[in-house]
């Protein structure tokens, strides 16, 4: 038998192979870091712009076909789309509302306030309703009609809150102040939708009974102050709900 052939010895040290793999991996790693750093700035800038847009836009204007049908005077006195866009324009909205309400017969009994989140119109309950009832008084609609030219072109949610005093109800139709306060809020919502043609998706109604009093006293004056309805224009644009099926 011939002599066994010895295996050839490597011509280079084995650690060279591992070292070259390490260098290649590190190069790939730094290339990825560089790529991420170049994408990071535009992404941050886009995120910042989105946030700024979300928080700066308070009210948006759009044409409302149903409201335009009711407002057949050509939109006289309505807010233009260039006026109500940012938080800084809320004072203009408040001024316009006050101007409209100053022309109604009960102007001195209405109160308009605002924050960055909302504009609130407070109406005493006895201006709108008979005692213990959800039926609107004759002539009480003049207050609501005065607001329509202002709120009709807005796309914001509008919430109606009903409040009572702590006096228990005395009829079977409204067993408690919960039903009475909620019923009054719903009645005003129905007026805006049914009588004025405003978009139903914009409105909601809430009843708080006597749980959120303006005054803690039990005097007749305090109770009269606590009986109220509040129309609140929220700093939130209406989101259209798409229809769907469970099938």
C-alpha cells in the first residue's frame, strides 16, 4: 500500500474568515442606521404637521343642503368659511352668536361662554318650557331660530344638555328629574332636526337631572338658575358613520 497522503494545511489563518464576516455585518449595520436617519426627519416633520392640523382646527365650514333649504335668505348673517378655522377665531364665533341673540326678546336672560374646547349657550328652562313639561312655550323657538344661521354651516358636533333643580317631579309622564331633563334636551334636538332641517348626525342630547347645579343653595333664585338647558358647540368635527352589515 502506498503511503497515506497528508491533508493540505490552510494557506491562511482561519480567523481571517470570521473577521471578514464581522466586518461585512458591521458595514451592513451602519448602512441601515444611515438609511433610518435620513428617513427619520421627514417622518417627524409629517407627524408634527398632522398634530398641528388636528389641534389648530377648531371649527370647519361646509355647505349643508338641508340647512340651506331652511335658510332661504341667501345665508345672510352666516359665518364665512374663511373666518372659523382656528382657536383664535372662537371669539369671533362667540361675538356672532351674541349679536344674533341680542335681537331676541329674552336676550338679557341668555348667557354665552367659551373655552378652547367648546362654545356654550345657556338658556333658562322657563324661557323654553312650562313647569314640569317638555313642550316648548309659544314663541320660545325664536331663541333657537336665531342660532340656526350661525350653527348651520358648521361641521361640529352640537350637544344639548338638560338640567333641573332638586325639586321632585309631580307627574307620571316624568317619574324623576332624569326623564324631564333628558326629554327637554331631546325636544330641542328634534326642533333643530325636524323644524330647521339640520343634520341629525351632528346632534346628541343628555339629561343630568339635578346633579350639576350652578348654585348649591335651595333658594328660589338658585333653583331657577339650576333649571336650564345648554347648547354646546364642541371642538370636534363630525365623523360620518359608514353603514355596514353583520352578514
